[in-house]
């Protein structure tokens, strides 16, 4: 049952580092660098330079000035810093996010709701925030609005420029988590009108354990940590120099062929969607058909359970992910922890079906051959599970009765 | 190196090559448990002759652990007397599978419940 195939379609959860990133980290680790805060001796100054260079490269990827970037330990920390840090400095603001945000955004409600006005916006069946409902919430309540650029599970990309317009019209601030979108599309914080932006290293072909928060110069942020003066005192703690250097190199490596990869993955993703639509019985796609991440295809299949399909895919060398109730968290302590995805529930995937969704997320290393391989194996695996499914039998029997 | 999988080798084997999966003509008893609403559903068919389970088949909608538990159960009960089969517990299914993650124990419980339901069906039909 083993197979030599290695077709990786889980780039939304992590990407493999670019070889240039690996070389850069290796170089930095081998270079005798001091602590960047030791500004007087040459080893410390050299480390500071590595961080400065990386800051320039990351800033260039999002069209920002280097001094607007704060390096963090990852996206979760950046999201906490952006929202709680902003509200600490601007307690008169409220907090608004959608019901499909990552838990690092959504769960901040718990600690914030006693001190600020909080609202959660429902999304439509495609996962899009409705501009009118946002406008209504912000009308009488200036807020920091946190909406991810794209949703990792269903691939939908928000109409961020329109959202930004509504925010600024209502004196509000826009934070966007770009973890899922970065590395796949071009990002320009000024053009998009984003005030605070979260980036994650390991989602853009860089290392894990490092991220960054862009903070528009007009925004005041308070630190949520006690510590030293690193990262303007906003994110104290000795800098992760090799990680930061790796993230800088990852952003540098994105330059140049970003547009061509975006187009290539968009075409291949659309093609895979169309192919599965024709070849997979009982398939239901999730997310918006056009306003979506390039190379991202997500769906659920009636009468079969998501984890079994993920396992069969893995046995056939295809690595995908799932928002299924029963699959994502095998380390859960009990059944109650096997929660159904809040994202699928929010876009109206019937909870009484609970069959789990599959997310196929491509990245720049995926070839056309990878896509073709998925097209060739997936329909057969679904059929295999359908033949085992009593739910499918019942459906067919009912159909025969109804069809007479 | 073999690719790592989230379950024991036995579970993966029963998931990939389920034993006794399919329909049965004129079963002596059928056990239906679970519901697609709960994410899993199992149907167990038994052929019983002279108080002995001579054949068992299943169909299951569920995760890898649910399919493997169903497959293992059918293997265990074939050839058993009804009394022997009645005493099968989910722990025995779990042990035979080489263990299940804690959060997946309920899948083996479903297999035990399907067996109990089939026994009940048999009793009702043969009153």
C-alpha cells in the first residue's frame, strides 16, 4: 500500500523552503554573529545588518517602508499584536472580525469583549463579508476590523480594497492576515489600503518560527509583552536572526516570477476544479469560484467521510488537508475535541452531513503533472468509498423508489 | 523508509483492504447504527446457521478507524456462536487492531453497537 509518489497539495498549511532560503540560513548560522542589540562590537553590528537587510526585503514584497515592519515569532503572534496591541493603545475603538477568521484572531474576542465593543460578521455562502453589514457595524462604532486576505480552508479572497474603503470612510482601521495569500499573489499594502498586515515565514517558502507585522506609520500600537527595546519595544526579545534572514530571502526569492506563478497556478487550479466537477460524483465545491486563491480547490463529497478520502489520497502519495470533523485532530483527547470546522459551518455546509471537506492547495513547486495525477486518482478513490457507504446505498434505493 | 501513517499497521491494512465489505443476500440479521449526521454510520449483515455466524458483511460511512473497526469485527465474529459473539466488546476490537487513538475509540464502540443491533434484529425475527 506504500507508494513512491510525493504530490504535495498542502501548501496552505506549510510550504517547503526555497533552496536560496536554506542557503541563507545556513550561511547566517555559520557566520559568527552576535546579538543585534550589541551595537558596539562587530559581531553584533553584523547581526543587526542581517536583520536590517531582511527587513528591507520583506517590506519590498508588500510595498512598504522597512521601518514599518515588526518581526514576530509567526502569524499568531502578529495577529495578537495587531489587534490587542492596537486596542491597548486605542481603547476607544471596537473590534470587528468575520466568523471565518483564524482562531488567533477569532479567539481574541474572549479577552477583549469585557473592555471593548466586539462584533463578529457573518459571511455569505462563498465566505465573503457583505460590505453593507460591515458598513452598518462601523457606522456608529470606530473599530479595528480584522479580515484575512484569503481563507485557507475554502480559498475565498475578500474584496479587500472595497473593505478598506468602507473602513476608512468610517474612521476605522483595517488589519488583514495575509498568511494564506502571501506567496501566491502580489501584495501592496498601500494599493490595498491595509493598515496592519500579518505575514508568516513558513507559508511563503521560508522558515517556521518567524513572521512579520506591517504597521502603517499613522497607527499607534502598544506592546503586549514586557521586555527590552527590540523591534521598537513593540516585540521585545532577542531577534531570531537566522529565521528573519530566511524570511527576507524568501520574500526576495518571490520577486520576479510572482505574476507568472500566479497565472500558472490559477489556470491549473481552475482546470482541476472543472475536471473534478465532471469526474467526481456528489462533489460540492466550497468557497468562491473566481474570487479565490490560485491553485486552491476545496470541496466535500456527499456520502463519504473526509478523513477516509485524505488517508486514501495519502496512501496514493497525495498530501491534502481537511476541515473535517473527524480528521484534523487525531491527537484530540476525546470525541468532543473533534470539532467540525467553524469555517464550513459559517458558509452553510450542512452540519447534518458532517462529511468533511478536502482542501487541495498548490504552491510554486507544483507541476502540471501533479495536477494531472490528482485528476487521475481522485475519482477512483471517491468511488471506492462510495461502494463502502451505507448512506450511498440508502440514497440509491430512495432514488430507485422515487424514479419508479 | 515507509511513509508514516496516523494509525497502526493493522488499522491501515484493514482500511486499505477491508475484509467482508459488501452486501449480503437474504441476511439472517441486519444491524444499523450511527447516522451520517454524526459523521459515521455502519450496517452489519449476518448469516446465522444453527446458532453460528457463518458469514458477516459490512458497509460503513466513516473515517479510517471506523472502516477498520468494521472490517476487524467481521473477521472476529465469523464462525462464532451467538453467545460468543455477544461477549465481544469494543476493547477486543481495539486490541485486535493494535490500538486506536483515544479520540477514535468511539469508532470501535460503533462496531460493537452494530453487532448488538444485529443480534437484537435476529432475536426479533426468530421469536
